[in-house]
C-alpha cells in the first residue's frame, strides 16, 4: 500500500497570530488545508478557479508571501479518507 500522500496547509503571512485547531497550532492564519502527493503543495499555488485560487491571486497581487507546510506525511489514500474526510 502506497504511503505517498500528505496533508498540507496554506498560510497567510500577513495575518500573524496563534491559530489553534485541535492539536494543530499555526503562527499565521491558515486559509486552505488539502491532500497532496508529489508536487501538489507547489502546484496548488497556481490554482485560479476556486476560493483558494482567488485568495492566492489576491495575496500575490498584494506581495504577501504564502507559506506552505506539510502537517501530516506518509499517509495512504485510505488513511487520508478515514481521518480527514
């Protein structure tokens, strides 16, 4: 069974603070959490056709750095759907 998947978060660096969600704590406001494999965490920053894409475009146009972080790694597809869906 392949353990190639991960869960990642996109953070808005213009909004520092303490953002807590269960056992996760972030120093900047998270605006998207997604499932990835391979280069998804990088390619997602090119998305333009969703809430996430519009937020990314707005942040980039304001020269705001978008921070990316893997929060869980080495997941099977089944683990992701069991724990995150």
